[in-house]
C-alpha cells in the first residue's frame, strides 16, 4: 500500500520527462540546496505556485535556437530590469563610499542572527516545558493534600498558600529562562548610552572627509561614466538581474583580481607569446562585428611544446596566467560605450586535442572565466568536434537553459567550415578554416562572393574588362573535388580567346586557395568555370580586383 501511494504521489507531483523543456542553471540549484528546509504544510502552496510559474515560463520560451544579443543600453531595459539596475548601482556606490571593495567580502550577518534566534527559541521551549512539568507535579501534590479532611478554614488557607507558591515558582522559572536565554539574543538590540553629541559629530565629519575608493575593472573606473553601466549590466545578466547575487559576484571578482594581481600581470612578460601564437589568437570579426578568438588545442600535438607548457604544476600555472593576460589585453580593446561591441565570438578547435593536463588546465581556466568574466561570449563555436562529444552534447542539451544553448554551436569535421561561414564572412576566416583571409594581395576589406554549385553541374563567373588593366583574383571551393578553368574572351570578333588556366581537376588535398592574374590589352571578359561532378553541393568562394596599367 505504501509503495502504491508513493507511486501516486510521484505521478501527481512530477511532470513527465517529455513535458520538461528547461532545467534551472547549476548556480540556482545550488542556492536552493542551501536554503533551510520548509515544513510540509507550508511547502504545499509555494510548490503549486512555482509549478504554475514554470508552466507560464515554458510558454514564453521561443522554440528557435537563434539567440539575439541583449542591448547594452540602460534605456532598452524593461521596467523591472531598470529597477534592479538602479538598486545594484546604488549598492556599488555605497560600497565605494564605505571602502567595502578594498576590505574584501564578509559573511552576511543575517544567517548568524537566524541561527542564534533558533537556538534561543529551542532553549526557551525546553525550559518552559520543564517549568510546566514542575508546576503540574506541585498541583498534584496540592490536590492530594486537599483530599484529606482538614478542619474548616485550614483547607482554604493551605490551598491559597499552595497556589501562591505555584505562581511564584512559575514566575521564578520563567525569569530564570529569560535570564539564561538573554545572552544568546543578537547584540543589535542592546542600547548603549550616548557618549556625547560632540563625538558623534566629529565622527561624521571624519567620514565625510574620506573620499570614495577608486576601483577599476578592465581599465574602466566603476561609476565614472556610461561605460561602467555596461560592466554592471554584465554582472546583473550573469545573475538573472538578482541584485544581491550580482553584488556578491562583483565583490568577489574585485577581490580575485587583487589576489591574482591582474594589474601587474598586464605589464609582465611571461615569455610564452612566440610559443603560443598559433594556439590562441585573435583574427577578424564575425558578421555582426564581434572580434573572433581562436583556440587551437591541436597545436599541442607538438611534444616539445606540450612538455614546455604542461610538464609540471608551475608551468601549467604560468600558462594559465598567460591565458588570463591574453584575455585581459583583448577585453581592453573592446568598446564598452552603450551600444558598442563588448563581447567576443570564441572558436574552439577540438581537432586532435591531447592530454589530461591540458584538459585539467582548461577546466581550471573555464572556471575562472565563468566566475570573473561574465557575459563576454556572444557565441561559442566548437568545430572539428569528435562524434562522442556530439553525442554527449545531445544528452546534456535538454538540461541547459534556452539562453545558454543558443550561445553554443557544435560542428563535426565535415560541417566545420560551413558552420564558421554561417557566422563569419569568408574574408574574415583564416585559410586553414575554409576562408580566404591571409597575407597577400587581398585584405579583409576585400569582400568575398559565395556561390553554391549544384551537384553534377557547372557554374561560370564572368569578370568584364573595359580597359587595359591587370586583373587579379583568388578563389577556393570548400572540399574541392571539382574542375577549374579560366579564359579571356575578347570583345572584338576577330580576336582569339586566350586560355588562362586549362581545365583541370582540383582534389581535396591540393592547394586550398587558387590565385591567378591576367593582364588585358583590350576590352573583353575573364570567364571562370567550376565543374562539380559530385552528388553534393559545393560552396564556391572568390574575389577579384583590377589595377590600371600604362604598358
């Protein structure tokens, strides 16, 4: 019977797995675990209300995986968010005035007060219970004495005396309990005599003369200008606009930055820049203007480099400090003005990512970034992801919030280039990752044209030439396995077609980018032909430029 009742309660109180759409984040769950248990009778109604709120939230969650980055302007916030922002800003201002950031974080006094009150209440209940037991015992003794047949007035006198003694005993017991509990009460309730108004006024004058402390984060002084508002919004959004949580986070971040020595770290030469320039680097921007940071873990396949960075704890800590230094320098180049771009796109290449030590160091770095660098990732793109990692991601994806899921993108080896080109223009993507960005004739300002070549078909591109000039172009086909040819067709009927590049097959393992040029001495057009004999669509990328010549 008990098992059946338990099963009924589970069926009534827990939604089916298919109905679950979103799971609260880990931090919120940790906060809930720290709260004191709620009595069963009082917990019924809040649980019902919470379930109703969750159902309404589910209806509001968009089903699309697209995430639009929030505005960094305070004016664009909702009324509740504006209220939370003003409260948060006032807390920061008070902390600056009271020099709380330099003093570090202190435990909240409310928790101690509640524990003391609970202990005091338990002791009062215990002592009162003892007093009632003693009183009941005395009443029973008095009742036995009154049952005996005393003479006349003696019975009444004895009863009155016993009653008075009982009342006095209860009063003494209660007074004793109050006296024993009183030291356990919070000291805030004690009222001290006024020493003198003159000393109080002197203290106020001294406090008024102390200026607020100056605290800067990422080179921006807090509350100095509008850029500070953007920083405060990052902490608020990281804690879902919970003011107290955001204030705790920013205090801990400031304390960590002092302990880690961030300001001194910026100026240090750790001697790892040349070794790690191909491991972590900034390159170009995405289609929305966010700077793109590439993390290429496969570079550590080089055993000499791996030993140099991860062979012992001291070297791993040095690498961690270098990674934080790189991030700090990159952050200070962002635009923290309201409406500016103050986030990155992170591209994480997991191809041939080796080593337990690397994973441990990366995990430690990610924890530091999560705790002290809130809301700096506009998008996290993982490419060349192993199949087992994709399977693992599908398993944990339902347990992530929609907002978190929409920031993460995973692509296997066959879809990595296509995924990058979805978010980053080809002229901004390095050649090694399927783009056309490299040192040479063209710059990132030279726009790339993208064309899809259908299966088992040919596609031609024509470049008109109206004067004597030098025509230069570069092109690539993602995955190649196509044929490529180029020719110049003059406008004059009596002129001959010039073969620039005889049609040839370009394999997947050949040169990633084809660069060619042609000097024209008469009007005409350059025709480029791409043949796709495969059964798959091919992405064709190209760009060109012309230079007038006098020869």
